[in-house]
């Protein structure tokens, strides 16, 4: 017993020494970064999204400043990539399409969605864990990133096993040993994704890597972003009014499509049948939530006069095939390169249409709820009476 106690105390002592060793470096880094009034840099971002293994790569030009506005510090920013620019001036989002030379003003912005990805966002993350749960911060061996000597810190926000599934949120931060500016950051997450109180079946993974370069700190000529002016040769973005879904009794637009398995199908072939159409996407949480409902309906109406058709107008066949495998989809999904959703006035997904035996719209439904399956069955039942 005494021996075990000594071992525990030794391990605790080593743990404390580790925290003490990293604390001065992190405290110094936080102190240095907190003193920055403005910063400009280039960010290369690689993201693996929640729903596929495909990687997206973007290059951003970022300008961020901590400005005093009405006696409080506000983080303003200008965030640009190819063809677009987003400016937060302290009260509004100014969205500019630089190729089309158009703009849009949003007076109810949520800047935090962007701010947490910026350099100051990572600073706040470090401050939070050092202040509240320093044991979750681990200093690893120094390393080189693009030939730059870096300190390497790993923050394990969560790493646990629930129902035999590992779930985690882990962040890696690489700080330049000269000046403490972030050189690279990584996010690795695995867990359950939910929307509106509903959980997506299975585990979802997310990875993101940001590499920062071309820093310019405390520039005396940094622009006052609170005074950002829209260029005079820009015109307001013309908003397209959202069209209502096709009304009951409307002749349903015709279509001919090929499924991911190579099956050809057209609406003309299905005349005389009731058709349930589902407009879906691989990158939509509500669409994933609807998969069990669609699987159930496909099984229920197999070998009947009701046809279940799912249409994806947004992704390529390869992405849809991965979606089918990952989420155990049992019904056919048809890839639509002709943008059929426009003819059906689909502005959000998932959207469902029930087409009667005469080829006319009987009902339409938008979004997902736990009542969806019952509502679809009830409407199909009315038509089949």
C-alpha cells in the first residue's frame, strides 16, 4: 500500500513538473499574443468535413484588429478568398463578391463563427484551458514546421469511450519559438452529430489543419475596419425571392435520371404509380436523419404501386456512393446533373414531394421531424384509397 502511494506521489510530482515547465512558455505566449492590436496573415486551410473523406483546400487573406468601440474591445476582421470578401465592422457583415462586384449587408451578424478560427480564437482557446483545466494541456517535443522551430502543445478537450465508441476533441497548436505566433493548428474530432434534438446515426469525424504565414503585426497603417467603405463600383446583390413549393394539383415536372447503381428511370415510366420524391444531399444533417425513414418506406412499399425516389442535385456519383455505404442506404439515389430541384422550387433540403397516379403534385414537405414518416404514410394512404 505504502509502495503504491509513493508511486502515485512520484507520478503526481512528474505531472506537476510537466505543467510547471509548460506554464511559463504558454503564459509568455498568451501575454505576447494578447498585446497584439492588429495582425494580417495568409492562412492555408485543409478540411475534412463531417460527411465524407474528401478534403477541401482554401487560401485566405486575413486582417484582424482589436479595436476600442463604445468603451469595449471588439474584434473586427476582413476575410478574403478567391472571388469573395467578408468584413465585420463591429455591427454588420459586409459580404462582397469581388468578381461580380456586388455586395450584401447583414445587420444581424454572428462574428464568433469566424473569430474562433482566427489567431485570436486560438489564443482564447489556450487561455480557457490554462485557466480552467491546465491538466488537459500537454507540451510535446519541439518540432519544425516549414523549417520554423516550433513549440508543440496538445489540448485534449475530450477523449472518452461511450457505448464502445471512442469520442474525442483534440487540438494541436504549433507556436513559433521566436515570437509565439501560431504556425499551424489542427483539430481532430469524432463523436455524435445532432440537429434540432435528433442525433445522426453512427460516428462523425472532422479534421481541420490551418497553416499561417506572411504575418504582419501591429501595422501602423492598418485600416480602420469600423470605417470600411464598399467600393463605389459595387452594386447591391440581387436577392432571389424564395419560391413556394409546387402546389397540390400542379403538373409535376418530368425527369429521367440514372441511379448510382446505373439504373435508368423516368417519370413517364412511373405514370399510374404514386411517387415519393426525396431531394437530398450528402452534406446535410437533416438529410442523414431522414435516411432511416426513407429506408423504412422503401421496404414498406417494395413491390407495390408506390415508388420511392431519392434525387441528389448537388454532389457527384462518387460522393453519393460513399454516403450510401456510410449510412446504409437501401433505396436508390439518382444523381441529377440537370438541377431538377430548380423546377421543383427546392430551396432547402431535405424536401419531399408525393406525386399522384396522374402525375400531379399531391403534397410537399420540407425538412425533417420525427412525425415525417407518419405524415408521408398518411398522405400516400389517402391517395391509395
